[in-house]
C-alpha cells in the first residue's frame, strides 16, 4: 500500500491535543481522507469531553473503524485505545499517530509506521497550512494544557 494512500489511525493522545486547543480541523487539513480512529479511542475521547477534561469538539468527519475478529487477539494482549489502533494498523497495513511511548515502541517492533502530534504540526507547516509561529503557538498551548512534548519549539526538528 502506498504511503500516500495509507490510513492514519489516530490515538486519543493526538486527538485530545488538538481537541484541547479547539483545532480538530487541523487534523483534517493535515491528513484529509487518510485520517481515522478506532471505536475504543473515540470512546476515550468522548469520555474526556463528558468529564469536561476536554472542550466539545466536532470530530463528526472522522471515520471510526471497528476491529475484526482476526484483530481482537492482538488487541486483547495490549491496552485499550492504542492497542486497538496497533492491532488494526498491523493487520490492515495502516500507520498510527500516537504520543504514547509504549505504543510507539510496540509499533516499532511490529514495523508499523508511526508519527505523533509533532508530526502533524510539522506536516501542517510543510504544507503551508500553518506558519512556524502558528504551529509553535499551538504546541505551546497544548503543552500548557498538559501535553508532554519532546521538544519546546518546532525549529528543533525543522
């Protein structure tokens, strides 16, 4: 499957970061029709909104996928949302966007292509959808709201 056509499964950490800064539209802008999530992640996101840990956000455009019976054994060996993303990505040849360190390590071991919140911000800058200043402002806002970013400014990797 071509990387350009590969489905990008988003986990709750990535969705929550963009929800927290009230910009889920940027995920759609960055990934378009490639973006999707799994039902377990979407349930986690909705719980965060219900508990008022996150502001209400419009993710109605984001496809929510369901595990097949063949994917469930892998899912059952791992943790909830990330596990579902990894199980589906592994069996269907998708990539995963996650900020969870353990999920990223397992994805590497399974040879699943991965990225994260920083990767989405860089993609938005590379495409000209955001300036570096705008992306850094969003990153700072995400960090102020609890995101533990590996970098303080995007210039560190651009």
